[in-house]
């Protein structure tokens, strides 16, 4: 028959033994930190820089760019006007004929209550109609903030100042699309 053998484990000390600090030494070490003197700092008024408008035949305007996915909107924001908004040379209602898209573009102006105050010229390129509308909204929001910096918190709270970073995922090799793999046959 087989005999059972018992194994004994002996723990060996590694290196030299640690020095045990007393509680008093630890407290004294904490107390010996140097105190920092308070320094008086003068507050300087920094002037708020407002974007300098560019002059054109229609008048002075502020130019901004808004983006969403592949769409880019170049916005010219005229501070004095009757509320005329053109997109690629067409009226806003004609270009964005779907009400939801039309409403998306005007959302920043509705938020601050300035629908009929400004003339806006928008040139959009790339993407689909929905992305173009969101890019135009982003550009109008940026123009409003450049024109009046006090509007930024209100527009940021609603999410109009944030560039939506979601874009199409790239296609991977060995796959048919970004995530779609070729059909797998078990046998």
C-alpha cells in the first residue's frame, strides 16, 4: 500500500526585516510639513473679444462652420435683417421641405427668441438632408455665440453647441461591411 506523506511549508523571510514605526513617529512626520504663505493676486479685467464681422455687398456678417457626419454647413450670419434664411441659394422652406428638418435648422433661433431678427445665408455640402440640417443648426448656434457670448450657456444646455462626433465606422478587411462578416458554414 501507498503511504501518505505530509508536506510542511516553511516561509522564509525575504531580505532584512522591516522596521516597525511607532504611532508617535508617524504623527510627528505628518506634523513637520512646511506652511505655505498666502499670496495676494490682483484681478485683471480681460476684455471679451467679439468676432469682428466681415463686410460684403449685403452688409457685415459673421462666418462660422457647422458639421455633422459628412455634412458641412458654412453659415453667414447678418446681424441686421428681416429673418430671411437661404440654403444654397434657395429659401429654407424650399430646400428643407420636410417640417422636422425645417424645424431643426430654426431651433437655435427659437431657443433664444430671435426668429425675425437676423438674415442667414447657409451653404451646405455632403451628407444627407438630415445631416445637413443638423450641420446648419450647429453653424447657426456657433454664429449666435460669436455674435453674443452670453447665449452660450443656454445653447450648450440644450446641446446645440456640441459637435456630434458620431461618424460612419470604417470597413474592415475580411468583412463585408464594418461589422458584417461573411457567412460561416459549419460543415
